[in-house]
C-alpha cells in the first residue's frame, strides 16, 4: 500500500482517516508548513544559532567492541 501525502492549506479541527487505513497500524506525522508570505507569529520563538567548538587532541582512544560493551 502506498503512503498518502496530502498538503492541507487550512487545517480543520479534525482529520478523517480513509476507510482502507482504519483499524491498522499507522504512523501519522503532522508537519507544519510555513508560508513564505505569512508573517511569523509573535509567540513563536526561533531556535538560537548554535555554535560548536572544535578542539585538537594528541591521541584518539578507540576501545574494542568487547571493551565498549563489557558489563
């Protein structure tokens, strides 16, 4: 069975599940699509710009698989 991908321009309060998908194991992903022309809401907080620091090391120690998983 092929997945259904549908873009809804104005989301309703409830979304109907097609009859052929009812009473089956499903994965439902709700992903908001921001319009380019729509201004951002004031109550939304944008994610901060993340900076990662890199360091130089003299030696990298890689334990063997047995050493990593020993109990």
